[in-house]
């Protein structure tokens, strides 16, 4: 939960951090409003623009005079290692590389962001930090963004760098314009439009044939494509933020983008939407390598991910019918691997088809033989897992079957492969302290699998998961032993970071003095929530009276007859809750018991915002304004757990992230855990007094209630 911290919050946690003890308020820190920057060598000078960007972001003036901040070399340091010293006389960051200095700057920026004392002044804790990473690859997997989302993507890249993500595995496919083969991107755009228009959407298209098909990934580049110059701009943004771009260009499976443009290379001639090329057709490789040449020219990568997950189609064409599936799979990988190796580029693949996982549920997963009947026809999926003995050992394996068995990484290591955890979901990963000791494990990547925009990533909980993963892959903290602290710090960092990620305003986080005025809701609450006399969860477990939650003063109604305003499908509006004055913001603590789901936006399955209710704000001049309450973004189920369960989990009682709200209170009841979220509404008319607020029902549910537990008017002083 969001709780006050007695130490500066920096994520990932620095390996070694010592702060000067505070004997009295103001001790152990230095305050300043202007900064003078000095760079001691060429590498340091290249980082100065990043430092100036971060200083200006917190309102500091950069000039020839002010608090001194120096950047300089650190002899014998590792590639990403840095030291940061903050004294009353000045701050100094030392490292041997651009990345090391960049990370030192980002640690300084986090300290400054947490110490703003006014719009133009910061307080910096006196400290000594020595820091270096646990794992060399700390990444995310994402699609190319849509053109309209490029401004967000730049902010996203800056945020990733701030939290030590150093690799983006960027799925490109048909999402980049190819000069030699413009038909590929045009065919990709047409395919996405057709898939999105399909009755039932892209998921229905994937399930339309008697044989298995791959997911469509229509979110890639927004279902269109970017120019090569736009892709180069992405690479430059990443380079500035110490991030390497490793493109994913799918081959064999997930190859809609080439097969739709060139159906003559499709393995299944009868497939109206072919997704697998024929690995026995030389033209497949001629075309693929011509595309790779342009990918290499634009991205200049050290590694290319060639896909190969969920390969279902083998032996359909006459030439492939005579070949063994494992040999087909291994030969395809080896052919591409050798071509890339000649150019000094490493190959990566997804590892599912190399494995044989016997799950506790009785199902065997991986590259195993399978026969199924679909649409009245038998589909035969031959075994491929023998290929693990046939492909080059320097292929980097993305092990995403850890979610089925933690033995998967050991199996691959025993075969001589290096791995990273693919689709790494750090909050649900068990016994990380043990598994991270695997010397063949180079790191992990958190996959997005959604449109590349702040709404989708936030709604799916992926910002939170990336932050947790970055901490696991950088620091040596045991997240199982320190889970409560990690959860609190993730909540605190996300509360601040969402403002910059989504270009949001906040009164509660403004560096000014605030006045809190808890609102008396007595006359607006007819139904008792605490005694359980309404059709909802018994909330007698909640604390009563004056409470400080998320740094805001609230009053939760108390007494045996205490009531809070509630609405349901029958009583669709509360009486007016009197505000009676000006407010720069209103802070709501609220909850619900409706049977809603945490529905993700993955795989083009976005069902749109689930608006379950609204606050109707009435000003004294008679004007009204409606504030929609979106489930799983601003409000959540009472019996939910913050950051518990899988990201995007579709259960109502687990996996709450609520990107636009803050978890401020949690505990346990006879029914399990509970979580309350606080939502801050910034008033667009702060000079006009607010008469009242009503809570209204908007949900299409026949069960459950929405409850306003407390509300406080917030004013800047």
C-alpha cells in the first residue's frame, strides 16, 4: 500500500546506499533552486543534455552558478556501474561509460523528484551510492507504436531508462515500410483492417480454420506501418536513454506480414490468411533476408529475435510432407542464424518448441505431438522438441514456459543455452532469490502484447510489472522477503511517474502547501455499509474517524449507525454530498462490490472502458460536470489485492493495479483481503465554488454496490 517512507525511494533499489542521519527536520539534506553542471570528459559531456532535462523537469534553473553537480570518470568500473556522492558542497556522479553516468543521473533525478519543496526548489538528501546491475539484460517486449502514439513512446522510453531497462525487444514484422518490398507493409495494413473487421475480431479470424493459427498482433504499428526515418528516430531516443533496440522479425510462424504479401510462399495453400511460410521453398528465405537487410540498416542491432513460438504448421505442402518436423524447425533456425552470424548479429528465439513440460494439471506442454479434432477434421501437430539437440547453442532462448514450470530454465541451461525469462511477470514469480542464481540466465523481459499507449499499458498493469521486474533484475533484494516494502515503493513511484507518462496534472503532488477539508457525508448516506445491511461485503473491518490515507486527511464515518453513500442498480443516485466551497481537487476513497472483471486489452480484445459509475459535480453557478468511474483504472473491488495475480487477470478479486488511482488502505476480513483506492480529481474550475457532488450508477450489472467511503476537498495555500 501507499505508505510514508523513512528513506528516499529509488527504484531499482541501489546496491549500496548510505544517507546522513537526520537529527532534526532539515538535517541530512541540502536545498537549492539553481544548478551549475560540470563535465570532466567527453563521455560526461554527452550525458549533460540528459542531466539538464531532468533538472529542468523538477523546476531547477541550470546556469553558470548554483549547486555544483559534476560528471566524471570512474576507473575500473563495470559497463553500467556508477557512484553518486551528495554533500553540502555539491554532487558528483562517476562512471566509466555513458550508461553508467546515465543511471547515476537518473538516480539523482529520482532523489530530486522526491524532494521538491516548492515549484523552483528541491531538497536533496546527503548520501553516498554505489550501484551496479544483477543481470545484463533488463528488457521489455513491445510492438512498434502507432504513428499517433510516437510522442507517448518517447516519454515511455525515457521512463524505461530511468528505471534501468536497457533493452527493448521491438516487434517490427510488417510495421516498417520496406523500400525493396513496399508490398509487405501494404499487405500488413490491409490484413489488419480485414482482421479487425472480421465478425468476432482478430481472435475469431485466428480460430477460423480447422488447423491451428497464430495470433494476429494487429496492434503492431497501430495496424499500419511507420517510415524508416520514424524507426530511426525510435532508435535514437533509445540510444539517448541507454537502451538497445533488438528487433523481432518473425520467421516460420507468425509470418502473416510476408505470407499475405506473397501467398506463393505460404505453407498452407488453402489458408485465406496464411501465417507460416514454406521452409522448403528457397523464395521464403530470399524474401526474408531481403527484409532483414533493411532491418539491419535501420536498427543496427547486435541481436535479432526471429520468433518461432507457437509453430503449429508442418508437413502441409508436398515438399515439407517428406521432412521431419524437428528437422524442419531446426534447419529453419540454423539457416537464419548462420546468415545473421556472418553479419556479427546474434539470434534469439522463443523457447516453447524446445521443451516438454509435464504440468501438474495432467497436460503436457511444449514441442510435443498432438492430435485434435477441429471443425470435423483431425489436425495433427508433430513433435518438434528434438530440435533442442540440433540448433546452435549460441541462440539466445526466451523462456516463457517458466509460468508452467520453473524447471524450464534448468532444462535449457543443461543443454548449453543461455536464456532470459520471456513474458517475465515479476510480481507473481516465486523464489526469485534462488532462480536468479542460474548462471545461464542473462535477465528477463516484460511483454506488453497490447497497443503501445499509456491507457492500454496502464490498464493491463504493465507499468507496475515493468517497474517490479526492473528492480528484480537490477538489485539484490529478495522480493519475497521484502514484498510489503516493494509493493509500497512501486505504488509510490507509479503515483509520481504516471504524471509524466500520461501528461497528467496533480494537486496532491504539487510542491506547495495544501489544505485538506474532509467532507461530512451524513446527509447523503441513507444506507449502512458497515453493519452489512446492504447487499454487499461487510465493511466493519475499516478504520473509522480521522484517517491519513495516501498523505490526505479523511474522515470515515464512525459509530454503530454510521453510513456511507452507496448506489446500486435500483437506487441509482445518492443525495447531494455538500462541498460548499472552492477546491483545487477532490480526493475520493471509494470501492465497489459489482461482479466486474479485470479485462485486459491484449490481442485486440479491448472491450472498451468499463464505466460503472460517475461523480456529478455541481458548481454554485449551476454548471455540472460528470467524472466517470472506470473499473480497474479509478475504482476497484473491495475484495481485491493490489498487484496480486497475473497482469490483466480476468478475475474480479485479484490483480488490481488501477493506474489512475492509489492503493491507500488494505487489510484482511473473514472473506480474505481488501483494498481501498483513492482517486484524485483535479478541478478544471478551481475558482468557482462547488455546491455538491452526487455518486451515480452507470453499470450494466444487477448485483453489487458502489460506495463512497470518504471525500476531501483539497486547496493550495
